[in-house]
C-alpha cells in the first residue's frame, strides 16, 4: 500500500527547496483550538551536546563483548509481554547476543526469570514458547519447579554431591510496566521503578497493559542493532524515505523531548499527523491532504466542504479515527484531543525499548543484536490494540518471521505497516555497508542538533555505560 490519492504521486521535495516559515509542533496544536492532553504538555528539557560519533561502534566486533558486559548484563531490558505467557506454567525464551533467559508465569499475576541454562551440562531449558507444571531439561531430564528450584535428577545416586538448594536455576530480577516484562541480570542494578521516569505518568490515559498484540513482526536485518533503531529515532528521513506520506505527515514540525536524570534515560519524538508537510505545501492544499489520509487509511473521501484549513482537516480526520475505534472496541473516546488519534508519539527507553502513545500508531518496537555478529540484528514490531469492551483478552498474535532478504510486503498480514517498514529496512542495509565504505577520518555520524537529538542522547548514555568517556 502506498500513500497516494488515485494515481497522483506528489513526489519528493525538489533539491534546493527550503521552508520559509518553519513550523513547530506547538503551532499545530494551537490550531487545533483545544486543551492539550497532559502528556503533550509535559516536555523534556535535556539537550545533549553535539559531537562526533565514530562508525567503529557499529562494525568493530570488539564492541560486542563490551555491550554484553556493560549493557545486556547490567541494564533493564524488555524481555516479553505478559500476554506472551498467559497461563500459569507458560514460559518463553529471551535471547540477546550470547545470553539467554527464560521468563515463566509462576502464578496468575506473578512472573520469574532465570538464566536459560541447566545446572547439569548447560543445555538451554527453554528453546521457544512452551508450558508445563515444571521446567525440564530436554537433554537428560533434570527437573526444576516453576520457582527454579531443582526437584528431580534421573539416576540421582550418581550425583551425591548435588545438594538441591545449591543447584537451583539462577534467578534474575524482574520488572513490570505497561504489560511488559523487563529483566536485569545484575543483582546490584538500580530498582526498576527508578528507570521509568515520566513514562508511568504519560501512559495513564493510554495503558499498554489493557491492550493486546494484534500483529507481531520479527524482521532479521543486515545491520547493527544500534543503527537499526536509530532509523526510527528521527522523522528527518520522512522527506525522502517516506515521501509518499508527506501529504499527511508533518515531519518538519517534529518535536523532540529528552529526560535525563539519575537512572532515567528517556526520549520522545512527536510528529503531527494529517497536516501537509511544508516541503510540499506548494503542491497540494489541506483538503487534498485530507483526501490522501482518507484513501490511505480506508475511509470514504471527505465531503467537498471539509478540510480546507489545517484545523478542520485534523478535526475531521480525528473524528473518523474516533468513530472507527469506538465501533471496533465498543469503548467511548469522546472529548479526546486530535493528537490522541492523529499524531505519532514514540518514546525510547534506553537501551532498546520503543513504546508508542496514542491511537494513530499504537506500536511497540524492540531492537536486538543477532547473536554476536555486529553486522546483523532483529527488529520487532507489535501493533497493540485495545481489548474490546466486555471481551476476554484476545490471544497475542504469533510473530511473523521475516528473514534477512525478505520483504515485509510479501506477507499480506503486515498491510500498510509492511510497506512503511520495507522503506526503512532498505536504508538500514545500505547504512551498514556505508559505514564500511567511509574514508578513515571521515567515518563518523553527522547529526542534526535537534531533529536527531534522540540519537545524540542514546550515544551520550551509551558512552557513559560502556566506559568510553572520562
């Protein structure tokens, strides 16, 4: 699916074109003429310093063991969603780099996580999702309780020195927020609650725990995990990569917020929806932009009298989104700001978790290294939809596994999300290749001070936790 109105392609901005009256997100909101939702009012004031960032951290294998030591063994990271293991006894493996953990639902509202390694000869206890009354190694049959305690050993007389209390599975810390399960292997790690910062407050009116995974994509990518997630930490690329969305996504008005204090390393990107990007504002008016929006999202064309200014275009589009949501879920959504239905609001919690706020793109991202190869990674995308009123939680969609050289669009279930993702995946592969093609002395990122502030912030934190700064 492409963002086009009939056969008309509005094209990319002309090289050399400029924006005379550069818009700001706050200007878009003022035009809406409504009281801002509290989450939008709360700004992050931290500004990282511009700096050079060398390409070696994306391509040099020496960074992999350092990341394992300083990030994956030390920091809180999202392992799964609670709905992935809905019943007592359900378990799922979480693999990151060379590490592996198993997350288990041990009671209706209780979870535990362990190193995914049998205490006998090290075989992984859990290879994939499963269920049962205990955890049993598939190699020699050692049995552990859901609490990780050793329960039974075949031919136990051969192991007189194995004292059960000393041979339990090694437990790691668990944290829970928004229906997500986080783990931290470091027993000295700061409390999980201390890393969330404003996330809990910001998602009060958009509780992720009350949503379910309606679509789940897991894509293998030929680039470093950091480069993969940085493709989504700015809207600057919309002008060229997602040019077919410019009639209805105002990337030039993107707002970046950063919170950096104590254990909190959090940033946010907000790009307004259903406004004509100023770079192509001379090619179409707001009414035609509204028609593109309706076409792209499966609505009937708007009446001729609607959408002839930005405020009315956004109001009409938000009303369409609201009615569809209410019909789908049976839940009332009256009185909510257009930003809730139209704007793209994505957070980045260090190191690799990206929850979205609002109904325009109710997504969830996670980026992980693919084993210990710095040239490969995986990206996971979930579409988190609200549970229909009065209904049982639908089962979480099983992931659509997309291999390295496959296209998401070849999997019909991915829909418009597959189209958008494919545009980004193409860049990621070429970025990794370009890192290696750069001339020594010119092999560093050149980042925009504000538009790419999330990337600057990530590397500022990365340098600190990796011990790369004084």
